[in-house]
């Protein structure tokens, strides 16, 4: 192994180790870029070594140009707009109205509360995409009544965590926007490609709830007072679903039909969410201020990691990191499918320790060229990569959905209940990943129909 590749490997391992120090990720990425640039420049200046791309500090000025390109990217304007849309919808009271009506509608079905949570989670996923907000809101709304109905703590916690993470995959998804930017792919293609895999996961979750509730009725008892289903009840449920459904249709429909770009559609979504809050009497200056502040914080967090990851990636590639990854993958004694599966297994393991942002910004650009060289469709691989990455929200010790739920759960909910509850749903996500991998048309059919 060459000296530059040793440094590249050391740089990546240093990043993994420093994550456990608790330092902000953006500082770790930027700091490692500076430290390993200094090491590269020092070795180049004092030893007869000619293997580094970065040999002087002047060459690191490319980082400024790269950061400028990021900040000048029109597609990334969609990020704060989608974040604002999600936060405003959470404050609009939409989820509370959905919960009260759908629970009555599915009251006669065993596991009806959990199914209601899954359906609301799907609607939130297609309208918000903010995992922390979705999991927290579902936990506050659904967990106390589910426990009151003597639901299994594990089933209740697992359902809320799993469906709350669908927003990172089902469009409009900020993760897909970032992936499109990193790989120079049309965001609309990724939105179309991820729609069916995301819905597939939702269907798998609902089927599991139905089956386990009937096989083990003690896990999801029927409520004592079941309201009869009437036309009025169905009508109220439909009226509760229509506003978010129209907003989803306005955002995704405008993208899929080619009427608007994802950036333009994000503005429509943000404005529509604000109108929805206004019509429901929830739009006050205090709420607008809170949503604006939270949007700014979330956007700043993502873009800070963007800046750090840009510097880190540039130095890592300067040390031959991309060549090291490519040669290591191609040297594996596997076929093309074996290499792709190896990448997905590594990403799944990294998800135990890394957030999706770091994996998207650092790992995805390194492996994408290898995938293209092997002849795989990059849109298909990116969606499969996203499905695999979604599990990082559920896998301990850094499964953020688990901590979001635990932070707002009643005292009787222990972390053990949460960990045990998500295990079946992690297995379901792996099953969904396998189906998506083997059935490529699940990803590619809709983009091909939309764009010919």
C-alpha cells in the first residue's frame, strides 16, 4: 500500500473514532481536512515523495471554489423549504385531527391504533420528511392512548419509530435532494424512483401489524368502546385526510408531471403548509417565529456538515482515497452484484455509528463511480442505497428515532422496550431492501414512464 493510501485510510478511521468524542461532526470533518493537508504538505516538503495531489497550501484553496459551487446550487434551495413545510405541518394540528378520526374508523380492526399510526406516518412522510418531528409527534399523540389500551410496549414503540423514519425516503425527501446534488442526478428521478420502495415499506409494516395482532391478540387488544362505522364517521375521516393529500399532490404532482422543479415545488409546499395552518387557526406570530428558527437551525446544521464534508472529501481524494476504495471493491472476489451487496452491507453497518448525512456526503460519492463502471443504473443504486440508509435511524447505538421517542415517552417506557420493539421492523426494512434490489423495475418503472 502506498504512503498516500495509508494516510487516506488513516483519515477515514480517524473520522470514525473521533465521532465517539461527541464533537460536532462538521468540526471533525473540517479539522481532519486541515490536519491531513498539513501532514501531506509536510511530507512533500521534507521528503522525496511525489505521490500527493495536495503538496502546498495554495492547492487547498480548491475547497473555497467547491463550497461556492454548493452555495450557488439552485437545487439545494429546496432543503430549507421542505424543512419549513414539514415543521409548519406539524404545527398545523393536521396529525391530531387525523389521529382522532382514523382511530375511530379502524377501531374494529385488531391493531387499529398501530395501523392508524402507520397510515398517519405515511402521510407525514410524504408531507414533512423531518424524522425528529414525525417520531416526536407520533409518540406524543399515539403512545399514551396505545398504552392505555394495553398495547404491548414493544409493538407501540417499534411502530412509531419505524413509520416515523419513512419521511427520509418517501418524497419529498431532503436525503434524496442531497444525494441528487452529490451525484449530479435529477432530483425528480430519485423522487420517482423512491416512491414505490417507500410505499412498499409502509405496506410491509401494516401487514406485520395485522398478522402479529391476530396471532397474538394480547399484544393489541380491541378497545372497550367501539364506535359503529357510519357515513358521518367515514366523511369526517376523509375530510381530515384531504388537506394533507392535496398538499402532497400539489408538491409531488407538480414535480412528477414536469410542471415544477423540486426547488419550485418546495416553495409551493412551504406556502401550502402555511395556508393549512392559517385555515386551521394555528398560524400565529409565535408559531411562525418558532418554525423559522427551527428551519434555520436544521438548515445550518446540514450546510455546516456540507462545508466540512466538502473539505474532507477533497483532501481524502487528494490522498488517493477514491482510488483506494475503487481498487479495494474491484479486487473483491465477487461479481458485480456481490460488490453492490458488499457496499450495502458496509453501509448498513456504518449506519450503527454514523448519521445519514455523513454517509451520503462521504461514502456515496466514493462508491458511485465504481457502480457506474460495473454497468449498474445509478438512479436505481442511489434509491437502494437510500433504502439501506434509512435503517440507520433504527439501529442502535446511534439510531436517532429511538432517542427521539425515548425523549418524549412516558416513564414506564424503558430503552429496552424501544430496542426490542424496532427489531422486527429492522428485519422488515431489510426484506424491503432485498425486494427493491431484486425487482429493479420497482425503482426504474416510474421514472421511465414519466420521462420516456
